[in-house]
C-alpha cells in the first residue's frame, strides 16, 4: 500500500465519520453540543494547520543565524579577486549596490571562521 | 541570531498565529459547552461565520496568488522570434 493510498484511506475514513455525525445518517441522537462541535471540524483543522505553519515559519525567520564576520570576509575576498582579475585584463560586469549578505544555514552558533555553511540568499 | 526587522517580523508572525489559534479554538470548541446566556457569547459572531470567514479568506488568498502569477507572467512575456 503506497503512502498516497494510506493517506487517502485515512482521510476518507475520517471524512465518513464526520459526515455520519454532521448529517445524522445513523440516527445516533447525540447531544446537540457535540453535533455543534463536529460540523465545523474540517475548516477548524485547516485553520489550525495554517496557524501552525505560520508560527513555524515566523519562528525560524526570527532564529535564523547571520554570520556577520563571514559576510565581511567574503566581501573582502570578492573585492580582492576582482582587483586581481582586472589587473590581468578581465572586464567585470558592474556589481549590484546592495549585495545580499551570506547567511548561515544552520541555527547553531558557530564561529565565523568555521562557518562553512553560508549561502548567499 | 537574526537581528532587527527579521526578529520583529518572525516573532510578530508567531504572536499573531497564537492569537488567531486561541480565538478560533474558543469560538469553535469551547462555546458550544457554555450556557447561551453567558456574557462571553457577545465577543463572538454567530457560529456560521466560523466557517464562512475562513472560506472567504481562502478565496481572497487564492485570488491574490493568482493575480500575482498573472502579473508576473504578463510582465515576462517575450515577443515571438522572427527568423
């Protein structure tokens, strides 16, 4: 059984249970509060999932690690390389004024020298 | 740690989603078990809106995403090359 089939099976079982309670297809005579609780459930679960996703994204944005020193080091190295190549006669395209700084992909606190994981965002 | 604006935006998102989650949970799960003459009911709309409002919000989100894609696609259209 593939994962897709598993998820579809689980989702359809839950969907059937929800339909049975909401539309009272088995005449179970549940107390009215429980019926009131069950019918918005699909929308409620979707909203909760959306809130969880938003909170996760926000938290990871707030705790992302900037390698300030590694960024400066990289800018210096770029400048050095450009000057070196200019001397050898290579024409350089103009660099953008606001070059994005490298950021550290891990959230661990590492020293800039050993921070080998930075990427340019 | 990310600084300044990044932290503000990040924690702002976390706070907003916590508020939204709490309000919506009370609206959908807690209120049916509270007596209908309790004062807390005055802070919440009728129950139908707990399904209608997220539905409308989802539609607006889809509209914004579709419009954005359409605008970008329109901007990036290139004239056909004539050989």
